[in-house]
């Protein structure tokens, strides 16, 4: 197996492969700490959702019942602007804040298209992280319950033999990370030329240096398709020319303040005094009762492991996820976090585009992110679905 693909860890493009990490000088963030301070302007559910009802869309009755069973009565802004054009078969580039309902915005039209011709319809949703892929399939299953539509997720870090069995049946929705999808295509197990609809979720990350070559290979293998959808919270201007080659006569949906931080998030910094022990400041902060469910971001895997261990040692239940952990371990940590078995989830940026936990009270940046886009995606784990969240960034 080509492990460089299935683990979804892109090599350094400038070195053509492995890098001796001891020879690489550690980068430091150049972002201005003032960017991380902003008062929340809570819009609440009213600002998050529109007045348009899902029942006005003419959807399949069972699909509509599933949507309503999830507690969705009215559309979010991104859904109001996206779903009808997508039902009409249009290509689309859509930009909207994290937690604004983008996943349902493309899954609902996909389900409607699949119901019309399930034997001949396949949608491929490509994501940059395993967690995001699993989250998307979970959302699909809840929306498509009882509709006799089938899906599977193909990601690195899992036993490829189980993928063989899943591909023996007709799948209307395939979700995956680029490396594993290409492996399955190379083995003649996944027939990419049968894909009708291609979705690149978090497309800004999918089209950056780490993934773009694999994405181009996937697109070439798919060939002619009915629909291409690009969804993300941020847009990298340098990617516009590449985007234009992927889309045909697209509709562009850019929700107000897309690419910026969520207005529902209270953002602040904590300066670490000279000579102070940073971990002690963190532990004192997290012990506060209001820190109900916390995601703690670091830049390195080693530090994530160390912080999780130290937090547990001082009586704060914590777990960690990053690229060196097995997929089963990562799944268990997220499940424990959702259930409240652990209060702090320590993560590298692998989690910034894959954790959809509705009640994350705080995001803490133990280390500064390298880019503003990374910051937006990190803090977007809180303040979701109209709720107020809190983001705290440590500054030296």
C-alpha cells in the first residue's frame, strides 16, 4: 500500500519527500495578536437561520421528515442561497462561516438527486481530514434514514480490506480523503468515472500545496460529470484560476462576513508574563467551572501529547488527537469528548476542520496559529449553530 497516501500526510513539496526535522528551523507565527481580540455580537438562532422553511422546498416527504427530526425547521443563510440552485444542477462555489450549515446545504440536494435515479447516481465528497469525512457521512446517514440510499467513508489509518467489502454494494455517496480514494481507484475497486457529482469540502485546504496534486488526479479520473461543488469557510485568492478550471458556469455564494470570524465568538488573548509557567496559567484557566467543553490547539503533535498527560495529572480529564494517532484512537477521543467523558480535547490543526460538536464552550490556542485561515477554522469549533462561544489565545 502506498502509505504516503493513506495516512494523508503530504510531504514537503520543496524537498520531494521526507525531511530531517532536526535540520528544519521551527517556524514562528507572524500574526498580530490584536487580530485575536474581538467582542462577540451574538445574533442568536434568529440571526443564524432565515425565515424560509424546509417545507417550502418541495423535498421528498421522508427526507423532509428526517430534516425536521433533526430539529431543523428553517434554512440557514448558506442553505437558503445554495439548495435551490443545487437542486437545479448548477455548479457552485460557496463560502460561509464554520457552523453555518454548509454540510446539509450540499447533502440535501445530493439526496434529492440520488432518489431520482439511485442505481445510476454517485456523489463523491472529498475532504482534507479523516474526522471531517466521518462527520459528513454521519450527517448523510441521519438525513437519508429510511430512504434506501447507501454511503461509505474511505480514509487513511483504517484497514483497507474493510473498504473492499463496502465497495461490493452500490453506494450513492462516497466520502473520503484523497490518498485512500486514489489507492482504491488504482486497485480498480473504486470506479471514479461513474461519479455524477463531485464535492470538495473545505476546498481552500484541498487546493493548497499539500493536496492539490492528488485532487487533480481525482478530477482527471472522474472526467465528465454533472455537477461540481466547492464549499469552505475561507477563500484563498491565489486559487481562483484553478477553481475556474473545475467549475462550469457556476453560481458563487458568499455569505456576508464569510472568511471572517464568527460574530458569535468572544475572542480574547492572555499574555504570558516573563518567567511565568505557561502550563500553570492554562491549568488554572481550565479548572474554571465555565470551561465546560474545551478544545486546546497546539502546533505540534509532541506538545499535544505532553499537554494531555499533564492535564490529566492535575485532575483535568483530557485526551488528544493528531496525525500520529490511529483512526480508532481518534474516533474514541472524539466520542469521549462528545459524551463529556473528557473535558479537554488537545488537538493539532487536523481537528480544526473535522470536529462538529455543538456545545464546545471554549477554544484555546496554546500556540499561535501560523495563518489567519487556520485561526478561523480553529475557533470555528465553538459558537456554532447560533450559540455564543469563547476563543482564548495565549500570547508570549
